[in-house]
């Protein structure tokens, strides 16, 4: 029983390779079947996402299994083995446990702490589980990985903060306004990042979206996408009385919004807070605007700074998470060790020996003084009974069998070897 | 009675102390368990505190808000009461970290003041007594809360303006709800204090034959009322919001504290609870 992880991810292979090796949903089932037809492989899970393709297996002969799995990938995707080998990584034993725990906890992700990976891992596991491609080792390991991920999520703040400019804007809006569903936003100009921020605001539940573009038709088109309304660019300043969030990205070479203008707007707004996001380079809103009360102006650098702070926090939290993973790997290792045959045989023998000694003492106490020969016969009798009863399970445990792990678990259970009486 | 009132007070203050320690811990390490622990301690403290007040009521025969010891504790009790309401309605992050230290400070002050239960002077034996004082302290408690919320607003606004979003930024609530609450609390406190002044005037008329006697407590209560009237005025009529109002409500609370304690310790007033409390 050996854990073997083979795969590739954003760290070991570039996108082109990852695309070629990804397993499409409808290919997963035949792929798993194919894998398990290899004689050294007893259990398998395939995790295939846009950032990683990883195969988790329980194998007998690690070297041969490794070779066989690599062959399988190369065959399945019609890719040259040599080229493939360069992109693949291999983890064995403790490293493999640690790897799976880290993947589940999103410590191995491109954006550390992103939440999707755990769901993807669960899906991959359930897919294999439902088709009976997993057994005692992978079941235990994956369930543990999921609980480790949850522990990391609750005990650290690894996934708490926004790490993209557009999400940072939403995060800030939530600290300025109480309930975004009562707020209106305005998109001034257009641009990829500004549109993305607008989209995030909409999915955060903003009440409505206005679009002011120098090209009115383009504004209409964007407004259509956002289920919002378009207005002429010249009118945006009048509209600012009614909108609470302005995302500005016009590509103008000078300020389109000055401090005096915003000051007048604030009077009309009766100082209701306004959040201005200036994503344009060069900047379109005079930075001095931020000095006004109840006006919160963030430009690209400010948002970048927010992300940096968040990333720093994530890194600090990741260190805590690694410590948790380390602890859990150690716990899992000791469980795996208990599955090993030798300690089970020893434990079984010790248990039997204890019973034998106990019963002999009881018997001799009842008999009182006996002849040396009688004593010898009784001792031999006890010995033989113990040995003969223990012989078959010992032999079974020592034979290499495919279902040995099940057998060990069973013997430990029926003899209650893990319970201290 | 199983407990003497004195033990109930000590137990209550102990639980408030525990709650304060937990709530201050929350500033550095906020988890759900910690907030639950804080709320539980505060609730137990509040229950003990209430029992203490009932016990004193039974043995004294009047609402336990007559001596400075009782009044200070009652002030703290009102703050907790409002805090629980806010906690139920808004669940603002870290509110307790700003409220519990205030509660504990008041209780600590109360604990060093003489605790004896004396017969109520004939002048105070009136049905106005409970109404007038309860209204005044509930009003003060609302101002205390507005003070706490105002500080929270200033910290959070500082984070947003300076663009340094470390520290308490994640755990403090949004500034809009803080500003809104500040307004609600100031309005509430103003109404209650105004009613307290009115009931006080009516009481004075029936007991002493004059509505207004320019007693320092009366003067300072009027000043307090005017300060908060100003805060409400600039908010409603001049469109002041956020930072400026938060600062004003902090100043307002300083006036409240002076009216409550300063007048008693520094000036001679007929509102001085039991005179011998203060030396």
C-alpha cells in the first residue's frame, strides 16, 4: 500500500501542455477504468482543472506504477513520453499526503487561498468514489484532506481578502456603504478593468448601473450588458448627485473631475458619501478630491496597495496553514503506519500472550501445588492453543495480497487492537 | 436571600471585567467563539447586576438609583441594555470592544463609592423620582453609545482615507451604518434627556414650587441638551455627516460626563445624590 501522486500544474507546466493533458468530463470514466486495469494500481482519483491535472493512486510497486501511469497519460492524450516527463511531477509517501492536503487547502493554488479548488477536489473524489475506484486509503486520505481544508479555512484568514483590483473595489464599497442593494453606480468611460469592476459590483447586488461613454452608442451597448441605463457623457456631472459609486476610466489626458466640481456635487448630495474609483492612467480625477469629507477616492495605485496588503496578510496566514498541514500529515502518517502488517502481527501476538499468561496464573492458583511435569503439560497446552489459533491470521497478514489493507483493518477491529482495555 | 447584594455586585463586576478582557482580545484576534464568549459574560454580568438592583430595591424600598454608587452602576446598566439592543439589531463588529471598557470603568467607579442603603430623603419620595432619573440615565447611555460608535467611525474613516487597510479595517463595520447609528443614538439620547429635564421641572414645581432653579445640574443638563441640539441641527439642516458629527458626539459625551460626575464632585448641587458620598 503506497501513495503515489503524479501530475502537472501551473508550476510545472505551461498552459499549452495543461490544455493537452486535461481530462474532459466525458473522458474521466474511461480514463479511471484504464488506470485501474494496470495491475499495480488499486485505487485512483483524477483531478483535472484548468490549473492542474493530478492523478492520486494507491499502488503496490511504486517504480513500476509510476512508469505505467506516465505511459498511460502519454497514451491517453497521444503525447510524446519524453516531452511529457519534463512537465510531470511525482510525489510519494509523506510528500504525497502533504501535497494533497496543500492542494485541498488552496496552498498550492496560483492565487493562494482561492476557494474553488476544494470543490473541484471534492467533485473529483466523489466521481471516483461513486464508481468504486477508491478504497480504504484514498477514502480516508481525501476525507481527511477535506477536513484539513476546512480547518485551514476556519483557523486562518487565508481566503478573506480581495486580491484583484476589481474585487478590492467591491471590498472597499462594502466598508463605505451599508447595503449595496440601495446604491447606484456609474461607469464613466470604458476599459477592461473598469468593466470588470462594474460586473463585480453588479454581482455584489448593486441597485442599478449607469453608463456614460463619449461614444453614446458604445455606452448604450455596455448599459445593455449591465441591465443599466446609458447617458450622454456631458451629463455625468449632473448624475453624480444621485450615484454613490463612480468607476472612472475614460482615457482622457487631463482631469475630467476636479476638486471644485466634486465639492459642488457634495453640497447637492447633502454630504452623502461617494466612492470614486479612478482606474484610468493617466488619472482622470484630481487626487486632491480625496481631501473632501465623505469623498473616498481610490486610484489604481491605491487599489494595488490594498491588494498588496491583502496578499501580505494571505502570506502570513499561509504560514499558519502550512503548520496545520504539517500537523495533519503527521497524524495521517501514524494512521497509515497502523495499517502496516508487522505492527499488527506484533500487537496480535502481544494480546494473545497477555491472555495466555493471565489464564495460566489463574489455573495454577486454582490447582495449588502441582508436579513439575503437570505444570509443563499445562504450559505447553496453552502455548499450542495460542500458536495454532494465531497461525492462520499471521500467515494471511504476511502474504502480499491486494486487499491486505482491508484485512489489517479488519483484524485490528475484531481483536480490538487499537483500544486499550 | 442566598446572596447578599454586595456579592451580587462583586460577581456582576467580575463578569463585566471578563467580558471586557474578552472584548479587548477581540481587537487582536476576532473569532465567532470569542464574540460568543464576550456576549455570554456580559449577559451573565447583566443578570447578576439586575438581581443586585432588585435586591437593593427590596431592602431599600426605592429604585436603587439614589446614591452615587447606585446611579453610576445604573448608568453602566443602561449602556449594557442599549448595547444588547444594538447587538440584536445590527451585530456590529467590535462594538463591544468600545463599549465594555466604558461599562467596566463605570462599575469600577461605582465599586469604590459608599454602598450603604439609607432611607430615601422625604424630598425624593415621589413617583417622579424613578421616571426622572431613569430617563436621564437612559439618555446618557445613548450618548455614551454614540460616543463609542463615533470613535469607531473615526478609526474606520481614517483607514479609508489614508488607504492603509490593515489594522481593524476588516473587522470594523462600514462607515455608513456607524454614521446612521450615531444619528439614531444622538436623537434617542436627546429625546430622553429632554424628557428627563421636563419631568425634572414638573417635579421641582410640585415639590419645591419652581420649575427652574439654576441648580448647577440643571444648568449643565441644559448645556448638554444644547450641545446635542446643535449636533442634530448641523446634521439635519447643514448636511454635516460622518467625521464632523462623530467628533461632535465625542465632545458631547465629555459634557455628559461632566454633567454627571463633574457637577457632583466639583460644584454644589441639590442633585448630588447622598451628599456624604462625595468628600
